[in-house]
C-alpha cells in the first residue's frame, strides 16, 4: 500500500504534501526534490498507460523497521524504487527514505 502511495506522488497523480504526515526525517525533502520531475511518469508511447507496481518485497532489519524495494513498469520501461519505513512510538509506520534507480528498457 505504501509503495502505491509513493508511486502516485512520483507520477504526479498526487501532490507531495499528500505524504506530509506519512514521512519522517529527510524523506519529505527527498520527495520534494524528486516529485517535480515526475520521475515515474510514463514517457513517449507509454504516455497513455499508468505505471504499474510489478513487484514489492521487504525485509525487516530491526523490530520497527522495514526496508522495501519495488519494480515499476510502464510499457517496456522498468524502474526500481526503494524506501524505508519506521514505526514510531505511536505505532504508525512512516517513510524515512526514498530512492529511485535508473530506468531500463
């Protein structure tokens, strides 16, 4: 579910401030820097197709931490997205980091 939220922001479907209460630390600033370029938005002939979250996996390096990666597909283009979620004292998960890999295809 969180990967879908990030995808919506990074394709320009949702504004960055939609993630304001769901981020901590530098993650919001990372989104502010990444989002204006709409890095996961479809390009070229794939413009009519919405990017699809093809695979999402996670690992837990600690009791209140999840590190996840996802592959995003738009037509023949595949791109990687990684993010870190941390659970706070209020037991809510929030994004602590976001990274995008280069597009292939």
